C-alpha cells in the first residue's frame, strides 16, 4: 500500500514489523528514497479508537478513526489525515489547498477571512468535536480563498472548512 498525509500529494511506502503485539515502523520510502526516522512503534490500547504510540522511547496516546480509505489521527494536539492508496493509483482525489473537518463537530471560532494572508501553522478556526477543541491550522503560507462556515455552524466529517491558495 501507499499512503499520503493530508493534501500533500507525496506518497509513502511503509513497511512494518510485528513482535509481541507491537507494530514497529521498519522502512519508509518516498520517491524511491528511503527516509530516516526516529524509533516509532505502536500497539492497541484497551480503549476503543485509541492506540499507544512509542516515539523515540516516549509513550503517548493517539486517537484514531477510519472513514473509507482515510485514517483520522489526533496525536499530540494535532490532527493528521492519512490517505491509503493502491500502488500506482492516481492522486486526483487530493484537493490541494483545502482543509477539511477531522470529525463531525461545531465551529467555535473563525479566525480568518477571505483574502487574508496566513502563515504556516497559523490557527484558522477552532471547532469542537467529541468534547475536545481542535485547532485547524494552515499547512502552508498563502491567501485564504474561501471560508465555508461561521461560528456556531455544525460540520460533517470531511467537510471543506477553509481553502488556501498561493
């Protein structure tokens, strides 16, 4: 299988090894180049939708939800959308520049408007989902071309929230 992170368009081939119910990342390849990485392992947790992650020897929890070929991962205060692809499949399903809702929820605050320039990592809006606040942050610098929701709006998982152009 091949994987991509969010709307990046870059694809990764990932190899895991399993030992005593611990899944360890053994190889990561992008564009036929092997990528070096910290020691990363994971295992199931007793709580549904949660896994134990061991990153560089430190233990953390990640909340995981799957919808079709997308995995939504809430880890260390950030949300990652990991897409699963059949090897060689086109990546036209990736909507470059758009940010989508990590899960169903309610918009608590919109911090940008159309036409505004933003920097990478800047919080664009805050939403509440599963009784937690999620900050939707700009993956790159650019100009906000569309804001689709307002404070108080309910959103479905995967709904486009904001679009950023160059």
